[in-house]
C-alpha cells in the first residue's frame, strides 16, 4: 500500500511538472550610443533596428548567429552561420545591462520535446545559411517554434521577410501573448544607450 502511495505521488508530481513546462523566447533590443557616450560606447551590428532573438529551454539559451562573415543571399551549400548554445547563467550575466523582453510560453510535453529535438538536430547541422536576405535570428526562431506547433506555420519566404528583423516578430508575439497564455517579462537596458522602442500600446 505504501509503495502504491509513492507511485501515485510520483505520477502526480510528473503531471504537475508536465503542466508547468515552458519555452522562453528572448528579444534583445537594438541600440546605439547616446550622443553623450558615443566615445565610450560601442556601435553594434544592426544599430537601433538590430537586436537578437533566442530560445531558452532547460536553462540553456539557443540562438542562430553568423560565423565570421555572412552572405548577402543564402548559400546553403556553404553556410556562414549556425545555431549556438549558451548556459542560462552566462546569458544572464551577458545581458545584465541590456534591454530585452521575454515571452514565457507554457507548452505541452509533446511540444517541449519537439523544440528540444529540433534544436539538437540544428546544433549538429545547420538547416540553412545565415544571410542578410535569408534566415537570421528572428526568422530562425520562428521556424523552430512553428515546427513544434507553438507558433503558426508559414512559408520560408514569409518567415524570412515577415521576421526580417526582431521587431516585427516581437510585435507579433505581443499580439499573440494572450492567445498562447504567455507571460511577458521586461528588462531595462543601461541608460548610456538609446534603445529601440516598442509601439506605445505594447509598453
């Protein structure tokens, strides 16, 4: 009887854990130095319309980035980019004074495992090139989450041009947040930089 109680308790805990599974989608904002700090702050790739999009699962943050130089148009036979991972504790340290918004998305065990499987596969071999007119971080993150059934599936052309930079995808997530029961967490960046702003209704 005691062992039966332990079994039922274990099953209950497993069910609770399954119900509380989440995927986090992080949007780092683009920025540029303020006039008063232009001599001490660095210019960053993409400037005010830049930024970066990453996916967090199991305390690891995954992002699609260029490796060295990047192509203007895709060359899938010679990719200059790939999915990279970083332990969450280092990501938190790296972004401590950056501006970002995180969407915490509750998911089923099936969708959770699907994201893990896709990212594991993509880490081993990139599915596409990193290119200016091609897949970059925003389009790549939509690709993974749509394949897992978390976001809507669209054509590759839609993903590339509707998620050309992080802001359009971020706006889509603000609009979809309530529908997918996502929790929104905001983090302010340091005051020495001018950060990209969201639309007023999303602030």
